[in-house]
C-alpha cells in the first residue's frame, strides 16, 4: 500500500502542478515561500510514493478535429470481460475503459472526428465474438471534463 500521508505543503504543491505541470521548482518555491531544495525534495517524494505518476500535456482534442465524444456501454460474455477490456484499451480513439457494475459490463469514453468514424468503430468492435451488444450515447456538451478533482 502506498503511504499517502500528505501535509498542507504537499497539497499546495500538487495544486500548483495540476494547474501547470511545467512550472519551475523555483517558481513553486517563490509562490509558497519555501526553498527550491525543499520543493524539489517534496516533488520527488510525491513521485516516489506514486502520488505524481507523470507530468503531461492536456490536449484539446476538439482543436485537432476530434469533435465527437461518445460514451459506449458494452455487454460482454462474463468469462471474457478482462480480455475485451484489454482489447478496447488498445484502440487509439478510446480515452478510458471502465469495468462497471449494473446492466452493462464495460463503459468506454472515446473521441471521434465525426459520426462516420464512430459508426465504423462500433461496427468493427461489435464483430468481436465476446461482445454481445452495446449502447452508444453521443455527448453534446462536456460540462466538466478533466482528470483532476479539487485539491485546494
């Protein structure tokens, strides 16, 4: 189990990095009134214990032509759920694959350039022998769409 004992300084550092992971250690130190050495050690600790997994760019996919977001629910033959999840996770249009409870077995959030691309994707995926059916909902508007919850 990862030691997740974080103090107020750790949470403030995380809050800053969530807003902009490219911010320099010196700037974080200046904003928080601490030494760059202390901030550097704290960030390394957060990496070492697995709180910070990586620092990456957040891409506006609509800005590069992916204008359609879809939530797709799948019914899968029970013994093969994990196999289908792994296969879906390799698909380039898929943002997330979720093992869920309820009427469906798997939920997928995916981005497509247009309806035709979504249509081809669904028809191709439904040929998989262990997928028994699906329901697709097109997302009209993302009211909140992010990977972070409030840290401040």
